[in-house]
C-alpha cells in the first residue's frame, strides 16, 4: 500500500523517498484505490484527487482507446495495438508512475478492457490494488448501431460486461461516454446510483458533455439525492479550447475534476501534418479524419509554425509543450494521453518538468488566436 495522502497534489522526489504536499488546503487522500506507488519513480510525477470522488489519480493518465481498435469505431475493431503491444505501453506507463488507465466498453469492441484485464492478471497484488481503472458506457461492444444509449437496463447489463472483461469486482471510475438524448437524465442518474450502491462502481462522471446538460444533471442529483457526476472528460487542447468556456466554469463552481482527452489534437500539435497534405499511414487523419478535418486550414498551419518556434525556444519538442500547457491549467486534474508505442510516453514525462506561469500559458494560447 502507498502512503496516506494529506493534500490533493503530491510529488515523489529523491527516487520516491520523500513525499511533499503541494496543496495543504485540499481534502485528505483515499483508501486502497488510487494510492501512490512506492517503488522508485524518475522523474517526479504528481498525483491529485479527482474532484470529490475520493480517488487519487496520476496527473498523466493512459488512454487505452487504441488497444484492439481505434476508439469505438466498429470498422476499426482489431486494427489497434495487439495485446503484446498494449502490454508494453502499460508497462512503460506504470514504470513512469501512471496509475490511471482510461478505457471504454466499446473501445476495440471490448478488446481494450480485455487487454487491461489480462495485463492486470500478470501483475502482483500491489499493482492491482493501486491501478485506477476508468471505463465508459454508451456505444455498442458488438458494433451494433441499435445497441447504444444510457437506459437503466442497458447500463445494468453493460457494467457486468465491463467488470468481467477487466477482471475486477468494482470499477473505481465509471462514466457515461456521451449524453443520451433518448433517455431521461433522471433514469440514467438513477441507474448509476444503483451501481454505486451495489458496489459495482466507485464514482461516476461524464464524457463529451455540454455545460448546460452537466448543470442539469447536477441539479437532478441534488434534488433527488442521487449520486452526482464528479468529474468531466472532454476534448481540450491548444486547438480545441471550447471546454474552457463551457464545462470548466461549472467544474470550478461545483468542485468537479477535469480529465481532458486528445491533448495533442490527434497529432496536429506534434507537427505530424504538413501543408502539402501528406498523411502518415496509420495516423488519425487517415483512420478518422472527420474528427480533425476542421484543423486543416492556413490559420492552423501558421499557428503551428509559431508554436514550433516557441517550443524550440524552450528546448523542448512540440508535444511536450502542448502537454505542459494543459498541465499548467489550474482546473485540469489529469490529462489523458494515447501513445501508440512506449516511446511516445516520453513527451509526457518531459512535460512534467516544464513549469509555465499564468502569463506564459496565456502567451502560448495567444499563438492560436
């Protein structure tokens, strides 16, 4: 077991020998789930409480959407990382100090959850107790477009499938993958409340949710005494800052955690794409271009050139600076990276050492308008 926490952000320094509090005013730490690994970590990695969930997570989270597929797209099931490749990525992430593993029932048609479950079974009890798993419900595991949504019967069925694939009795963090306009929020929140009471889910959150709907869900939970959404997971990056004006004000007011995904905008912030239109084989712009096509314009390319110069001026690569920019946001709890190979984690490792002031953060954001 790791040491008890006394703040919402701690750092392992001197090869894990010393624990320093970064926020003494924050709430106390958690129990077995989310404890800090005690083996050596280099460089230091920080941990924070996720909103009011009572769960402590690493400031870098491993996005597992590429294990066995590319997200929830049925046409790409089986096209992602193999179990062997996924194991290597998870090993590298754990060695770095990452404890939060983010997946979804539908990623790779269930293959992502199964890969994580298999990996956990190869590890000792200490790893299994410290790993924090987050999974999601909405899309079909079978790729059936008719099998989706957040009705009570479906949520009750889907949680059991996720638990079986992950090989656990409880998933610490469970979230809706996106809102379901065809199911009343009261029904969805009631079903999630039942999962928490049954011990199948530790805490609940929402992914891809709008600010107004988040506020509505919080009001319903307060009025009816239901488990509330305690953190949000939306896209956020230097190229996608909608969350800053939509959900983050709600998170700040209500004390919710925030775990942004797509921090590198599908590779755009790494310099992967050029004006000539060449698209590297296997890149997001070849597999799922509809998600990122809005970035393909002269304004983006000009901003990326200025951003590249800013990164060179700091002696880091563009991915490192883009991740550091997100980490510097006071409302960001943990950022979700989606490495395709173990070496891709290095930018996140480097980003932990980059400290940006509020002014520096604003200057970098201004490059993108």
